[in-house]
C-alpha cells in the first residue's frame, strides 16, 4: 500500500526550523467540544416533548453521539504533529534527540496529568470512592486504559478522561525509538504495520469474546488513528494540502456524517458484546473519517479568531478537566427532568471547565512549557 499523492504547498526554507499550524489549535478545541457534548447527549424524546421537531432532534443527537470519536481525532492529530516534529528535527540536525523528546513530553503532559490524579483521590471529588488506589496506581504508571480493560471504568471519577492520555503516553514512549531508524519514505511501512496489529488484535478480541472494553481501551486495538496520523505526515512530506474550499467542505462532511452512523448504529464505544462487523469495520471507518477531518482543516488560509486559538492552546486542560467541570456543575445545578435545567447544566459545566483550564494553563502548565522550549530543536506553538 503506497501513500496517496496529495497536492501540497511546500514550506519555504527558513534559517531556523519552526512548525506551527494555528488551524490545528482550532481543530483541537472542536475535538474537545465534540467529546464534551457527547457526555451531555440526551434522548430524542426529551427534545420532542419540548417542541423540537423529531427530525431535528434525531439529527442533532446523532451528530452529538458521534462526538465520542473526538478522542480518535486527538489521536490522529497527535500522531501527525509528533511525527512531523520528529522528522523536521531529523532534517535539521541529522538525528533525533530522543532524550530531549521525552523531557518535552514529560514537561507538557505530566504536571496536569498527575495533578488531576491527586484531585481524583480527594473525597469531595471522588463520590462513592469510585476511584480507588488500584485505579490510581494504574494511572500513575501511565496505564489507566489497561486498568479499564481489566476491571472496568471508575465510574463518576474525574480521572476517567485520562485513559486516552495513557494511550498517547504509551505511543510517545515507543514511537521516537522507531522513528529514529526510519526515513520519511518508509514511514508508511511502520504505519501499515500498526494497522495490521490493530486489526489482528480486534480479530482476537472478538474471537475470544473479550469484554466490552477490551477493544475500546486497548492500546493495540486503537492504533488505527495513530497510524493514520503518521500516514498523513508521510504523504504530505512536510507540506499541507492545497484543497479548494469546496473540497474541504466535502471532506468535512464525509468525515463527520459516518461517525454519527458508527456511534448510533454500530455503537463500538459501548458495545453490549463484541460483534464481527461493527468491531472490524467500525474502527477503520472512524480512523478514515477523522483523517478526512484533519485534511479538511490542515492548510486552510483564513484568520482564526484569537479566542478560538486560545481555547485550542488550553485544549489539553479542557479535555482533562471536563469531567470535573461536569461534577461541579452537578453540585450547583442538580439533574432534573426539566428541559431548562438540562440546557443550563452543560453551559455551566463548559464555563467551569474553561475557567479551570485557563487557571491551570497560567499557573500549573505554563511554567513547565517555558522550560520545555529549552529542550526543543524545532520551534512549535508559542507558549
């Protein structure tokens, strides 16, 4: 399988290597927003009871349900960006400083990650003591996703979103060691190998009747979007797509609509049991769709509002804190059947989440990000 030829705009040579695409910050925010809205999805009947036309209620709730695959969009984005940065460093220096890469990832991910694990053990933020020391130990070892595979979700815990961070950290641990031995030309071979592993793992899980989380939270079974991000980096060779606006719109629609189908019909994110067709077809479809969304946005030429860029900059905090924002909003606005209450709570939760992420970025994350730049060989997003 060869990488597809894409029309690209080749970056102009510069005296100092730099790589920052602000449109991807905007995309990060929308990936978070999709996940956030998914957690506040409501039955169609509730909207119909309050005067919303059924066709509109069905369309909206179906699209919101597809927001669960915002996590896959994060995976595609991360794999593309990390791969591109690594190979720009190789182009600039002739090698990869793997140690500095690990230091940069530690400084970016760990302060907030471990802070939230600590918060999750505080009784007021741990209703029903759902988040036990068994869960905490797994998360501390960057294996939170595997604890879910083995023992199920720590329901109602504010640390639940960290399972995806665990998967990304496992990717960050292994990928630079592989990438240092590759050229841009054989990147595709490594990505195809990941796709083989992912599909093989899912076949095994279905065959042995694995548990409901044995695929969704299994790193080996979730390599498709990561491989897709690597393939994008390989195909673009350091450039960006030069698609016409109409083409970008078609890519966006083609990426979003099937996600709603997979989420609502195949329901691979919450299966009652693993089934062959949804499991084997659903995850590749999701990877392809999130890749189309990335390509629809990558390289766009328009001014992005500063507020949107800022929300993208703090999107890691938005994602990590959104369960806490949900919990705090529930304390302030208890869940009732009243439609106004159900509409008010997501707005309050979003506001709290943004406030938490903004404070966290300014006082917890930013000092480490400034230190992180000292270990960078390629400039990326300004702190």
